């Protein structure tokens, strides 16, 4: 049976903890220059049908630290641009003998569909507005490093929750690991189905981040917005920007996070983004280690089932 990593919502707490522990293990290996190659190795396809910098680079880094062969594949240079369906693309890649695929796609639910057709491990690198599980795992490792625990922390997720797969994966992970989750943002950028998500909703920044141990900012996803969702970016920044003044409502030791790419001066000001409270660059590095964990996890199950 193939082991996929499609959504944090589908994992149990022990599986999430196993992945984070594996990430910690690989962090130590890479930082001490120890070999981390998986035996036996194999090939992994990186299928990015949407733009990406950090996720794509960190999966490439992760795969190369693990000694896996990487086959890169992007939407524009492939048969998808000739009208081939995702199903046929995945079937083709199965018979091209790829052992696993990492996929980013603009359609929510596409990772699940890919898993059905590929029948070998699929790791979701972001599917539309649904989930981005490895981002949440890297963020969890960052919180654990900086705060020593997740259980009992108050975590405020601030901004464009409506379009954010990062918000959804993080909220599920944090709730399963015992944190108190809050969603903070304007009504127009909050999903109508917040009742189905694990967290309390706040429309005002100050009460939303009061006493928060972690403030997780989200990018305004202008490419996914239909007109009229936001009256102006400047107005958004005046109401929801995390800066030295607004951060005073959070816990004095609050950790500030952002998955990137940042709109500097909108979600966050420079002083906070580049200051001591920021965990942004740790998030980038930890992304590599949890992606090594995700690949190991998928390959180990594949090997066991042979
Ligand atoms: C996020 C994504 O693509 O979902 N970025 C990332 O993976 N680091 C968030 C975003 O694009 O705003």
C-alpha cells in the first residue's frame, strides 16, 4: 500500500509527531554533515503546476540530501499545455517508473485525485485552497524549536484565511497537537464555513492576537481574489498589519511567522519581519528537513510493501 501525504486533517496525532521527529532527526544529520541517503534510493517527480520558490527548492534539496533522483516537471513545458488531463499525466508518469511524486496544483482536491491514478506515494505540495501539509510540519518544527512545545499555546493565524491552504494545514496540525487556534482577518477574507475549521474567529486584530504566543501572518493572495473582496490594500494594512505597535497586544515573547512570499509593508512591516521575534528564515530551513521526513516516510512504506 502506498503511503501518501495529502492533508494534515487525514493524519492522527502520532503520525504527525512521527513526521516532526523525523524532521528533527534529518536537521541534526544535515547540520552535522552526516550522510542521509535513503537505501534503496529511487526517483521522485516534482510536478509544479503553480509558481513556487521555497517549496520547490526545498523539495529539491530534500530529495538530493536523501540521494533520490529528481525529475522536474512543470505545467507549461508538459503535455498538460497540449490539453492532456491530469489523470493521463499521472498514469504516464507511473509507467515512466517514477517511484513517487510531489505535486503542486491550483485545484483543491487534485492531490487526492493524483494519488488515485498514480498509485504510488504522492506528497501534496499545495492543492488550491485546500492543504499544504509540509508547510505546516515545518512550521511546527519551528514553533517547537522556539517555544519548546505546541500543547497549550495560543496561535493566531492572521490575514487571508479564505484563500490559504497554509492556514488550513496549520490549523489542523495545531489543534491535533493541543494548541488553541484563532483565525483573525476581515469578514470578506474569512471562509463562510469557518464552523468546519478548528479555531475561533476574530474580525479585529487586537482581541484576536491578545496574549498570543505565536502570530502567524498569511499573504494576501491577490491572484486568487475576485474583485471587491478587499476595498484597498492600504486599508487592510492599517487594520491588520503586524508591526511593533500592534504586536504589543500579543505575548511579550511572541514568535512571528509567515510562510512567504511576503508582501513587506502589508502583512508585516520590516522591523518585525527582520527582528528577533521573527521565525521566517527558520521556517524556510525547517521546510527542507520536514520534506526529507515526508519523502522518507513515503519511501519507507513503499519499500515495506514490496
Ligand atoms: C504558500 C503557498 O504557496 O501556499 N507559500 C509557500 O508554500 N511557502 C503561501 C502563499 O503563497 O502565500
